[in-house]
C-alpha cells in the first residue's frame, strides 16, 4: 500500500506509542485490556486506510474507555500512547502482520 508522507508519519507515531507503552508497562494485563478494548472498536474498519480518518475523529470516548480499564488515573500522555498503540495493533492486523 502506497502511503503519503503524512500517513507514513502517522503510522510511525502509532508504532512509537506502542513501543512507549511496552517500555513503560511491559506485560500488563490492564494495559493489554485497554488496548484490546480500543482495537475492538476499530474492528469496524476493515481497510487499513480507513484508520487515518478514524484517528482524526474525536478521541474523547476512547480516552474514557482507556481510563476506565486502567487501575490508576492515567495522565494525558499515557492515554495518547495507549490509543496510538491500539491503532498500531489494528494497522498490523489489517495489513496481515503479526502483533
């Protein structure tokens, strides 16, 4: 799939969010559940390119979902990273790559 520069940067940002979450939390069932919850919502998108406009939509509901799953009130940075991690996971799924 051919991506423009902006979309490549967005995919890179999702990957960085995923890496940051893994580095910060390691194998954490609450974080894994938060990512899985957002990925579950993203399953409505069946084409990889459809994730880009979805990412631009309001993230408030996803942030609330993430915060409701994590045991401690996360800061804004954590919310963004977990959301980005979920988009990364769904991107990989839609492109037939292993997570």
